[in-house]
C-alpha cells in the first residue's frame, strides 16, 4: 500500500516535472482565481455585515440600549439608572436621550423626521456622530436655541432633490421645528453632519435641557445608550444590569438590530451560495478537462504501464496526486492573491452607500472553501483518470 | 514451464467473428529460446498477448509454472506480469516522461525495492545492453534500436521467468537487429533466460533453439 503510493508519487512528480510548464502554470493560475472568487464575495458580505454592526454600535445604539417598558413612554429616574451603570467596571459611558417626532421648516420647505436630545459631553463618549460634522460645531450643554442636522435633512445647496430635504440649509441659518406635541421652536443651525451610514443622516440633535423644556419632562429618557470597553461582552452586562434592578427593556446592539441587518445579510447569503456553486463548477470543469486531456494524450503510456505490471490504482493515484498538487498550489497562490487584494482594500476600503467596507476573512470560511475545492477537484480528476486507466491494455496501447 | 492446451481467441466485432487462434496446444521448457514464425495475420501477436497476460483467451488453459493463470483476478494478473514476466513490444514502448534509467527501474520500484537498489540495478542492466552512457536520455533522444534495448532492459529488471518479445526487430535496421538478437542469445546462454520471440524474418531463426510455425491461428 505504502509502496504503491510511493510509485504513484514518483510517476506524478515526473509528470509534473517534465510535463508542459505553461499548462501547469496556467492550471495553477486558474485554480487560484477560482479560489479567490470563492472567498472574495463572502468576505465582502461579511465586511458589509461588520460595517453595519460597527455603525450600529458607534452611531445608533451603543453596545447595549435601555428602553422604556412596553406600556411606558419614558424611562423614569434616568439619572440614577445611569449612575448605577457607570459604576460597573468596563462601562465607558452612558448617554440618555429623548426622542420626539418633528417637522422642520425652512424657506417654505418642510421635512418631517425626528429629533433626538443629548447631553453633549455624555453623547461624545458613547457615539461617534460628532466626528461626522462637515460644517459648524458640536453642541454645548447650554445651547438651548441651537440644533445639529444631518445632511439628509439640510440637503445640499443647488442639488435638486424635490421635497425630500430642506434644499440646502447652511450653518447659521434659522429653522422652525414643530414637535409632535405641538410645541414650535426656532433654532439656529449650529452644525451639519454627514456620516456614510444608514439612517443617521436623517437625525437632528438638540440638547437635553432644551428637549426637557419642549416636552415638559425631567429626569426621564426615551433611551439610554451604554458604551462598553469591549465588544462581545454585551450579554454579560445585560445580566449585570438586570441584577442591578433595572427593570426596563434591555437589548444588546445585536438584538436591537437583528431584524434589519439580519435580513440584509440573509438576502446576500443566497448570492453567496450561487457564487460558490459557480466557482466550484468552474473548478470541476477545469480540472476535469485538464486531467481528461492529460490522460487521453497518455492513453498509450498508461497501457504500457499496465502491461509492465504497474497496477491500475497506482496509475489513477498518480493523477490524483497531480490534481492535489495543482489544487494546493492554486490555493496557495490564491491565498497570496487574496492577501494582496484584502490588504489593499483594508487601506482603501470600498465605498458603499452605507459606509466603507473592507473584506472580513474568517478562517472557517477559508478552511471550508479549501476543503470543498480540494474535494471537488479530486472527484473531477479521479473520473477521467479512472476511465482511462480502466481501459483494456491492448486497446489503450493500439487504440 | 509453460503449457497451453487448446487455446482459442475469437475477436467479436459486431456480427463478424475473427478466429485469431483456433486451438493451440504447446509446451515451452525452461531455458528455451523459442521463435514463433508465421505470415502477417497468422495470430502470432495474439498468441503472445495471451501468454503475456495482456489479454484473456476465449477458451483453453495456460499453465505457467503449474499455475492456471486464466483464473487470476485483474490485480493478480498485474502482479504476475510485474514479478514473473517481461514483455517487449514491437513498437517502442518506453515512457516519454521518464529517462532511460527511470524507465528501466520503474518495475523494480513497483516491487517495493529501495530506490538506490533500483538505480544500481538499472545502471547495471543498461550497461549490459550497451546503454551505460545513455542513462539520463529521454525517448526523443534515443534511436529506435536504443529505445528497444531500453525496453528490453526494463523487461529484464525484475529477473522474469519468461521474456516475451513481439517482433522486437521489426522497426530496426539489420545492424540493430543483430545486436538485439545477440543480446537475447547471450541472456539465454549465460542466464538461462527463457525467451519467446515472435519474428517473421527467416534469418532470426538461427539464433533460436526451436521454431514454432503459426498459420491461420494453428500450429
Ligand atoms: N483487437 C482485434 N480485433 C479484431 N481482430 C483482431 C484484433 N487483433 C487482431 N485481430 C485479427 O486477428 C488476426 C491475428 O492477428 P495478429 O495476432 O495480430 O497477427 P500477427 O501478429 O501474426 O500479424 C488478424 O486477422 C487480425 O486482423
Ligand atoms: Mg503481430
């Protein structure tokens, strides 16, 4: 058995060594491209998911978000809840927000949306939207007559977008805001932000102090965002919060966004499967053709080998070994190519409407694809080798 | 050494039946150098294929060293060819991806012998057939006669009980033919190698101990 393998190996080596170098290089190159194709698309999908997840944490809900119980409008005693949470090690900060529906008016144009309130210094610790300011400045704690607007509300000057924005509001302009409880206020636009991310650019922010006066409430909150020092520990903290006696709705960012991101990623997974199947079919066809041509060309030699007493399995295995060689060389080159592409994209991420995306490479994904590529190639190489080696000796030699 | 009784081989091609061997009985003794002669199409190659276990007879029995080889499985036949028989084809039949030396020692490698032993034995045999200076040459770098001698060396490397050669000189000029026949004669004399050679040249007869004439599939 071991000796049979040794002879197969001997024949395979000589065949690779003395076969057509151009064909070998081309084969390895094609397999490497197929391999890159196998992992590239899924890694981009994973990258998209990662970008969405990161954005959810950084802009939308922090690591954990606390919301009022189902039958309540606000969280009561927001301050004491925040204090309790902030005492836990590993909590970077908390930000309590109010939220209200609102309509914005400027120059006969209007847009409806919602306004969030923040304690500017708390918010800065928890989310990153302040880093997306493209004009003006961030809010100060006492800025009761100023507002921050997302670019989707202000619109860009000169850009005709119909009624979907205010048509180019600038920093320093004054806009009217009608809150859903009927209160109308006039604000000076202090800053405009543009974050390439889903939804955030439709937000408007005022200070907590101002919102409490609009809503006529105090020490309450529509939501409290919690920022943790380490992603992945959300579940632990959720339990900790419950143990602290917080009886509000507590959700990790994953739970909060599961519906939206989940369905987006699911719709990609069908595409991933299709792309994987196509790649594997390509691999099978390429390997099959190469080994088929190879064995047909060497039919006579195979017959001679059998005639001098080299066993059929030894001959078949010599082709299987060649397939493995091409396959693993292709995978190695493919990994190299993919490494180059991935490191290029990590420096120059692809700009998607929802933000910058770089490929995320999971080892499991790579391993899975190596295994499936090898398995499919082996089958594709085995069949023609088996068919030719199975032929009658005399027929093989004399056709 | 070889006893065949009532051997027939009929090729079936659609509705046509070609009776290539029509019932041959024959005994070949150890150490004999036999030539099989006959006109083209008389069934010489067909007979040698049966003896060399390259083909299955339609009927009849082949005993080699008392063993009924027609009862062997495909795998056993392969092993039998490897260990007991040497076969030289009419056309040059060396593996183009292997050097002369590798061609020669391949069957020995298949036997599970150490690579270095195989190489040594290969060099030894190639020296004997006069190709000691052509070890690393490939098929396309060798003349017809040289290729045929490589094939003979390969057939001999596992010290076969019987060496079969099907018109080994058919594609050779008379000088190369003479070399091959001298080589066979020497092997037969010095090592008592049993040799069964197909030929249709009358002058080849004088090298052999016994001539078997085939005509239309019969002796
Ligand atoms: N594979 C085959 N299929 C059909 N007929 C064959 C085959 N091989 C040989 N024959 C026929 O068998 C007869 C004997 O052929 P062969 O043994 O090659 O003769 P020789 O070697 O004496 O020239 C011929 O009539 C030939 O046409
Ligand atoms: Mg013939």
